[in-house]
C-alpha cells in the first residue's frame, strides 16, 4: 500500500501492514499486530507500524508503481523459497498480479513455465512475460491433465 505519513513530514512511503512485536525470529502469528482495512481508500497507520515498516519511496516514483512493491516482494520471496532453477518446469496457477510476477521471475531463473487461468487476456500477458505454455481453465477442461501433458513424461508434480 502506498501511504503518506505525517510524522515523516508527509513523505510518500509504502507500509508492510503487519508488525512483528517480539524479536526477529521465526514468525509466530501470536506475535503479530495486523493493520486491518488496507484496501480502504484512506487509512490511519499506527505509529508502531510506521516506525518499523514504512519504506520511503523516492521522489518521482508514482503511487501506482509503489503499490506493487509489496506483491513483488511476496513473489520474490516465493521464488527464493521454492529453489526454482534452470531447466525446471513450473506451473503457476492464476495469472493475477502476483501470478504474473511468478511467471516472469521463474522464467528469469531459467524455468519452463506453464500458466493456468480462466482469463484468456491474462494468459496472453503471461505469454508475453515468458510462459511457454498456457492453459485456459474452462468448463469441461481437465486442467490437471492439461498441465501434465506439458510436463516431462506427463508426470505432473514430483517429489
């Protein structure tokens, strides 16, 4: 979410809408303070969250671009955690903003990407971002079988 905070002279920033309250170890939901209402047009962000989780956005960066930082961070984190590497075949289910980010990031890591979505328009974008194959989820389409057809030896998920 892009935000303007009064405590920092009205500078533009983006806020991670949760706060780890104790330590920096593994995340335990009992130690989180959530900021509800983040989809509202305007929201007051508590000082405890601003103090720890506000990232200032440089002058000249548009709100619409800044708002994509958090979803991109989620996609990057997911790519790092999955250990995708050159030559892997990856299925991305859903071609919304984060799904499309996964398509591009997996492609950049050298993976062959299959993307599944209900929207032919979003699948066209997935192809532009590097998806080698796309499957339109529609009535009567066995998406599992369709993905298996594009995987090595039609085996689908392994491991």
